[in-house]
C-alpha cells in the first residue's frame, strides 16, 4: 500500500479519481471552516486598523502597525516545533504525550523571553528606530509589552498545527473566532468609552491571543503531569528535530518580515500606515488558499510524493487557482469600496493608495505560487531544499530592498519582495518537479 496526497491510501491508478474527489470534498469542508476562523482574524485586524487610525495620530499608529508587521518575526519563536511535531506525529515517531510535553516546555521558554524583552530595551531597540521614539517614552514601552505578548502567543502556532493533524479543525477555528471576537468587543468599548493610549490599544488587540488558549494549556499540563515519568527521555528527540525546522523558520521569516524592518527605517509615519493597510487587506486572500493547501498537505511524507503525480499536481493547481482568485477578489473589492468612499466614511480620511494596492496585488499574487510550493516542501521534510530557497530569498531580497526602498519608498518594497518571490518560486517548483515521479494518466478501457 502507498500513502497518497492528504494521507489516504491507493493501491492502483484506477482508484486515483475517487481518492481525489473524496479529498477535494474533505479539503473544501476544512477550507470553509478554516476560512471562517481566519476571516474572523482578518476582520478583527481590519477593524483594529480603523479604530487605531481614528484614535491615534500617524506617529502613534505607525508604532502599532510596525509591531503588528513584525508578527511574522515573532512567530519564528515557535522554534520549529510545529513542523517537527507534525512530521514526527504523522510518521508515528512521537506520541501525543511527547508533543504536549514539548508544547509545555516551549510555553515556559517564551514566557522567560517575554519577561526579558519587557525588562530590557535591547531587542525592541533593534526594531523600533531610537531616533524617532525615546526608549523611556510611552510608545517604546507599549511596543516592548506588545512584543512580549506576541512572543508568548507564538505558542499558538504549535497548538493550531497539532489540532489540524488530529482532525480537530473545528476546535482550532473556534479558538480563532473567540480570540477575534474578544478583540473586536474590547476595541469597540475602548473606542466608545476609553481614552486613547498606545499601550491600551496594543493590549486590547493582542491579549485575547494569549487568554483564549489558556484552557487548552491547562489541559496539556494535566496530560504531562500524569505521564511525565513514563516518556521523558523519548521527548528529547523532538527538540533536536525542531531545532532544524527552527533554523528554516528563521531563514524564511528574515525575508518575509524584512519589509517592515525597511519600512521602519525608510518610510514616514503616513507611509507606514498606508503600507500596512495595503498588506492587511490581502491577508483575507492569504487565509483562503493557505487553509486549503495546508489541509491537503497535512499528512504528506517524502515517500508519498512518488507515484501520486495526478493527485498532487491537481491539488497544487487547485490551491494556486483558489489563491489567485481570492487575491483578485480582494483587490477588486478594496478598489470598489474606496471608489464608494466606504473607508473614508468610516474613519474620516483616505487610507487606500491605488499605486500601493497595485503593488500589493502583484506581490501577493506571486506569493500564492511561492507559498503553495513551500508548504509541500516543508511537509515532506525537504529541509535541504527549503534552506537553499530561503538563502536565495534572503540574499536577493535584502539586496533589492536596500536598492529600491530609498528611491521608490513603499512601492519599492512590494517590487523587491515580488521579484524575489518570482526567483524562489522557480527554484521551488524545479525541486518539486524532480521529486514527483512522472506517471502517465490512466487509460479508459
């Protein structure tokens, strides 16, 4: 028997069509549920942008948007455990207890790091330009506290991934809906009755990400306490495997989060606000296609690539089609809403730049192709190939950003990121083409 795309088994090519159809149905059900959860997150982010823009001037709002933009760098602090846990659990190398033990140790580690970030200005000072914001000022302090909360919330990445692997998608998406609802309700009361404060704005938006997952953490602690002595030594192997994925996550995040680093140092407060609005709108398209491909690839192994050409290529094509369609839909919708003065009516000023929206559209359309390939390579454990891809992105991306941002401002960021993704996408699919064994289509009798 042979493991196929998405974790189903196939003995012969004649069963390929029925397997694909069944996978498509399951994938679409999961995608709809996942889109519901992640759309709630996207709505909370967009609502937060409107609240922050109404309650803060561009200087204060820029601090908040830079913090949220650095989220991809904060997620690196999940230390590679989510991918290592998924791959080891799928391969039946590690048990559920070992994964829970690992998640608990990680939570303790990130709490320690969060305390250090709040107590020392060393790390926040690297991300927030000291020439614009005083170290002892309220904005810098709020930025530090926000970083600490986001560091703790990086543990959520591990929890979400394991719920996906355990087919608990409804629970995972329910947590996203709850955290988003708490943030929206808190911000609504804050906007109506509260006094503008950068610290309050950041905490109201970010704290629900930590609070929502606490009950699940308590359950994990219970599992670990019960079986701690039985399986301690076997859990150490997970940390070794996670270290390799952590390195990959660092390399990936260095490039994908570089845009906000360059924005912090080269763009004005008003430009940062416009750039953040443009990128956040396309988060809606991202959650749609990423949920679909993540479900499709959740049980992939390196061996499952061989001999499953039809199903794999179809899923890759479908994921790209869904992603590109969603990207076009977001772009058209935002432009249409802006023409109807929807955003200006809500916050009293124009926040949409047509040039930046076009640049964002080009970048995120290319990101669809790149992200789909990256998910597949990561899930089959192709660490060496991913390392080469990320190295190319870092070298080429930083080189282009260094040259383009100063003369072209925010548009230079989008063009640099898009150009880099074109090159890395070519490399990704070249690797995948070599990995997938080519088989002829089954003939009808």
